[in-house]
């Protein structure tokens, strides 16, 4: 019985180790890929330029996707902007693959087509510009919303301060009570001889 329990416990331990190992391997591959890209981007030649364009494109798409996701979480009406960012990401992935192949070819062979690099550079510039424009528009909307809220707070603050500065307005009931008390006092006094 004890042996069976130890076997089950050992099997569960091996299973968990395998799961953790797979996740660690995936993360290690991602980190390795990033490090290789950053190191390759330090190359002064065409391959380095292609790698730098890849890194720049990935960063722009990532930042734009984060901005759109944040706007969605905040409840902004974005229309078709999330789908557009998805399409940009799809094109960016295709361009990333093309830049990667170009960088690999230029590292292997000194004979590369410089016109291809110019076209890839142009496409990368268009995608990064689109990302920057989307983020600028989102920032503009956010600033307009914040400004309207700040203007409303400022107006309310001004009204409240002005209300505190004015002399207190007498309560009409207090005025009626005061008039009544005066008449009662006047009635209580004996009439003066004439």
C-alpha cells in the first residue's frame, strides 16, 4: 500500500517537472530569440539595419496594441480600430519574416539586392507611421476627455468658493420668527401714555 502511494506520488512529481520544463523551455526560446535579435542589430551592415528595423517594428506594434487594449479596458468607443491594429500586426509579422530572411541572406552572402532593402524600409516606415498615428489619436481622445473633466471640476470649484464668500442668506422662517417675537414683545409692553 505504501509502495503504491509512493509510486503515485513519484508519477505526479515527474508529470509536474515535465510541465514546468516545457514552460521553461518556451520562455528560454523566447528570451534567446530576443537576445539574438538584439545582438544581430548591432551589426553595422545591411543585416544589422534589417534587424534594427525588425526590433523597431515589433516595439511599435506592441506599444500600439497595449494602447488600444488599455482604451478598450477604459471603455472608449474605438470602432474598427482594434481590427485595424490586428491587421497591422499581421502585416508586421509578414514584414518581420521578410526582414529576417533578408538579414540572414545578407549575412551569408555579400551579394544582396539593395533595392529590396529600400522597399522593406519603405514598408516598415508605413507600418510604424500607422502605429504612431493610432497612438497619437488615442492620446488626443484621452487628453480631450481628461480636459473636459478638469474643466467641469474647475467650474464646480469656482461656484463652491463663490458661494462660500457670499454673505449667508437669511432663512425666511427665521425672519418670520423674528417678526413674530418683536410683535409679541411690543404687545407685552404697556402702552406709553400719550
